[in-house]
C-alpha cells in the first residue's frame, strides 16, 4: 500500500473533527477510523502518537452510536490509547491488528517487529486494560523462506490467543517489494496447505467466540436484508447477526438476544423487555 499511496501522513485533527460532525449530522451511526496504521496517527504532525486524543474529541460529538478503530500496529498500541478505549462508552471494545505472523525471524523479514512472546504479552495487556475486548487479525502463510517450524509457531500463536476472527492469506508476490525478488519462494501447494491449516485453526477459535455470545443481549446495527425475511447486522464486537423480521431493519440499532450460531454468524431475535 505505501508503494501506491506514498509515505505516512496524518490529517489535521480539526479537519477530521469537522468531517465527523458533518457525518453525525447526516445520520451516520458508526464512525470508522481507517488508515494504513491508525495507531501512528499524529506522530508526523504533533510529534507524538495522538490517536487517544483524537478519540477523546470524537467522543464529544453527538450522534454517533459507535466509534470503531481499524488497522493498528502492535508496537504502537499505547497504554493511553487502551485507557481511552476502556473508559469511553462510544468506542467499541474491538481491536483490529494485522499481525501477519508470530515468528520473530519471519516478522523481521517482513520489516515488522515482534515475536511469539512479545505478541502474546501484548494480547494479554490489551485484554487486561480493556475488559471484554475482542481481537481480530490477519495472517500470511507461506512467506518466502518460511520453514515448517516457523509456520507452526504462528499456528500455535493463533490457537493460544483465541482470536474472535482472523483473515488468512497464502502469500502472493507484490511487484516492487523485496519479498517478491527473493529466490526462496514457497511452493504453491505448500502455501495452500499451510493457509488451510491456519484457516481451520482460526475458524475454530471464531466458533468458540460465537458460542460465548449465545444468551447475550447485544445492540445490533442492521445493514441490509440478506435472505427471505432475515436482516444482517453486527454487534459492537463485530459478530455478524441475522434476525428474522417482517419490518425493514436497515439502518436501525436495536437490542437482540442471541439464540444460536450458524456457520460464521449468530442468529438472534429482537429483544423486548
């Protein structure tokens, strides 16, 4: 992405707040903060990581039901950011960190920091500081030079930290990147096998997470009709929910009691006290 979009640059906080006020006034219910690395926000403009300050100001804007943060980097998840997430009710307790791997050598070759131990400690710190937080990530299987032992470490990490959701990709070359020029590319069949193993492991932890939602009453932001009389929406922790209704629920935020799970989603019914 940096090869396409250029170097990192932050928007001025006042510009973001002005746009956010306009979105809230137009009826937007969920505000998503998206960047190549949201956790780096403000370093170039203000000399320090400033996502916590931006979130504090965004939470003062009337109209938003939820504020969600997408795509942060593990080595920039500060305690001050986690403290703001924990105390502000508008900020959903959901963190999306594209970790990609959990082996130190492979991460270093990806030009990333971290190791099995440091990432495990980070997940614990996040969960300790933000009770009830849900973690999502992405993994790459078959990065050039990845050994069976290195892949096994990444697989073990995924199983250990019990992710609510993960996206898994078999490595593919990207023109202009150092990895694409390496001579130790992994065979397609091996990449596919490893990605299938990782998908199976993360699907199991996702299933376990969804099972914990049964019996809970959660607010659901409905997006659209998906099948017959079913409408699809999602909870603050990004669990997909289907609810049967004769009334159009699109755009509504309504309490739902989760009654079952099916595939990668929850099934629920509108809750009335």
